[in-house]
C-alpha cells in the first residue's frame, strides 16, 4: 500500500501519547517498521546508549522515492486507511506517528531503495527542514537518528546514564529477537557486536540469547482451541529465575506486558517450582485481530482482549499440558514453605533430567582453580563450578526453605541506631520467618538467641547490618522482602572468590549443590556451573 495521511476521523481514533521516551523507544519503533517491511535481517547500532546516535538497517521492501517525504508526515501510514482497518491490523505499526515523532526530537536520516528502483533515496530531516535526493543504497531501509532530544533538554536530562540506556536497548532488541527467530538480528553497541542471531528455530534463538544450558531446559508449548492458538517455550520446573525478567509474551507477534499473563503462566508451576522462583517463557498468543484491541496504549505495549478470561485460561492450559510429565506436589501444603519442611513429601523426581544436566551420578571434587572455581568430575565431563554462585544458591534455598533456627552459644544483645531499630521492629517477622530468634530488648537494642542454621558461624552483628541495609534499601518494586533478605544474606555468607577450599569442603558444596532445586543458577540469575563435555573436549583436540 502507498503511504497516505489518515483522514482526521481515523487519526482522532488513535490512542494518543508520548511515543518516544528514550533511545530504546526509537529502537523499538524502527525495529517494528523493519519487521512490517518484511525484513529478514535487521542490524541495530547505537553509540553511547543511543544518546549520540542510533541506526537501524533492514533488508525489507524499502520506500519508493516519491513517498519518502510522506513517511515523516504525522498520521501518514501505508498500513491502515479506515477505522475498520484498526480492528484487523496485522502489522506492528499503524499510526504513522513513529517517524514524525522521532524527527520532532532528533536529526533523522533515511537511506532507502525498493527493488523496482535502480537508485536509492536519501532524506535528511533537521530542525523541521527536509531535504531529499538520490543516493546509492541497497534494497531496504536504513534510518539514522542523531542527537536525540537535542531540542528538548529537559527530556534529555530525564534519561539515565548511557550504560543504562544501552541496557534498555539491549532488552528491546532481545524482546524482538526472541519473538522473531526467523529474522536475523545483529546488535552493535559502541562498536562492539553484542548479539549475532542468525535466523533459526525458536529454540535455536533461545540458545543464542540465553545460552545452551538454558535452552536445553526449555519445553515446547503448543495448544489450540477454537480461535486461540498458543505456542512457544517454557522452562522445565528444574530451572527457574529469581525474577520475571525472562518472561516474554506476544499477541499476534506484538510484544506485550501483562501481569495477568504472568499469573496465567505461573499457575501450572505451583507445586512444581520452588517458591520465589519464576519460570522462563516465550509465549505467543495468536487470535483473530478482531478479538484484540491494540490501540489502547501509546507505545502499543499493552493490549485489551475482548475474551480476556479465555485467553488467560488458554495460556494456563497450554503451559499445564507442556508440564504434564512433571509431578506436582500435593495440594494443600503451605505455599511458602513446601517442599523444604521435614514432613513435606519427598522432592518430586526431577523428571527427565536432560543429559549434561548433572543430576545423574555424583560429582567428584578434583581441584580448585584460581581459588574461585571448583573443578569436578561428572558423568558428562568436567564440571566447572563458580564456588560463590553455587554456595549462594545452596544457602538461599535453605534460608528460603523456612525457619531452622540454630541457637547461639549465648544470647547476644545488639544495639542499633534509632532508625535501624525502627526498621527492624517493623519487619521483625520477615527475619523470624527466616530463622532468626530476635526480640526487642529495650531502647534501640535487640536480643538475638538464634540465627538461621545456614548462617550459623557468621558474625551476628554483620548479619544484622546486612539485614538493616536491605530493609532500608528502597527497591524498584522487586520481589518480596523475605526473598530479598534471603538473597542478600546468602550472598554475604557464601564463600567468596579467593577463598581457599579443601577437597572435603568442595565435595560438601558439590553434594549440596546437586541437591538444590535450581542448581544451575544462583539467585541473581548467573550460572553456577557448566559442563565441559566430551564432545567439546574432542572438538578441541580435533578428534571430531
Ligand atoms: P507506521 O509504522 O505506524 O505506519 P511510521 O511513522 O513508523 O508509521 O512509518 C510511516 C511509514 O513509513 C510506514 O507506514 C511505512 O510505509 C514507511 N516505513 C517506515 N519505516 C520503513 C521501513 N524500515 N521500511 C519500509 N517502509 C518503512
Ligand atoms: Mg512504525
């Protein structure tokens, strides 16, 4: 279709709002345009977190010379014409707002060519002036955006550091790369190639973005009912993360955020995944466009379903079916405590441990490397364990598992500042639920009679200092207090890089790690170990 300016009655129906908030929003809009143009390869580059410049190049259909200036006009789009079209859009864009919004706050250059043209077009838009001329260009489109918010200093000040903005760009690219595995993506930040994802299957794409180890622990989801089709990948219950950061949902190919979808995803994991852990997921929801209103959010990050319940129900059903082979703990056990209590049912068998996952056979400690890593022999090869991450995971799970207080040789009285005392008093329950036996002792003092068994032997005052720090930290919405405390304390009490360990100590840690629920990942989501398998070793010796 040609680019045309929408008639006012159509334009007025478009959810208004700020489209461009930060460099990552520019990247999002340009990637969406590339996908809408049928690109099979997209390259994203940014300098200084996009504050200096951003460039997105695609091999899509390009824009014909005579239409290039129109692309920058407000409400000019090739994707819809009428109000009725709004109900059936299949493209990611449809408002004709992105390019003009970007050009209003930055210097924009577009280089483009269609297959029908022998010569490409260059458009430069700066401070409201547009110049267009011929230029050499491959088929496709390359948009460069420089000096974002150069004319809006207040908004520029509102941005985070280049590092943080770069991180948001990376998140944005990952989101589309995960959702569109058939499209090649490259991401270059400050001249460094941080992502090269060739076209592949969803699983191959997950392996590129999340690593082999994680991809091996993903299960396919495929479920259909009437008009609803749900497919994607979810993690086995043997794998979990400490946050929802690894959950991606797409509705008809459009990335969406939704707490309710997360709930629908997580319900089937109840009793299968330890509390405080969240599944990883890439879930596509396909349904007729008429059942989804995509026009409710200025950045198109949220959608409204006309049949909400059936969508959530469908997601739960689809995930439940994918997890069918994984036994679930009996219902009725206290949600926060299971499965760590003594009387709880035995750990459900970790069904079909993937090869290389290490649950088969005991790992034998061999040596310590750089006073940082434990080398162990396993059935599948050489296991390299990050001693701190591993210990942290073990301690975290034990702490999380519920109170097992270890009495101190003699009660200890600790005094705090008035402010700290106030915080402690307010959140005493969280500490007690982890196994601290602690009570106010007059003034700003507290008496401690026991600490959680996993932390026994640690200096008591230091543990409380860490707890106080965590209690007063104003956190960006993340996680429950008890979980955060458990994470911080586990991190503080775990062996550090640089600590020498005897073979016996290493063996004890390996045994505990193999018992852990999520042995492959520390509470912060970093891997705790990997296997150097036979294949890899043989490849290195050129035997394969
Ligand atoms: P929208 O995507 O909502 O239509 P945009 O402002 O993002 O609005 O883009 C305006 C028009 O410019 C699009 O409708 C499309 O025709 C054209 N266009 C933008 N980017 C590209 C691209 N990368 N390849 C081909 N055409 C593009
Ligand atoms: Mg667009």
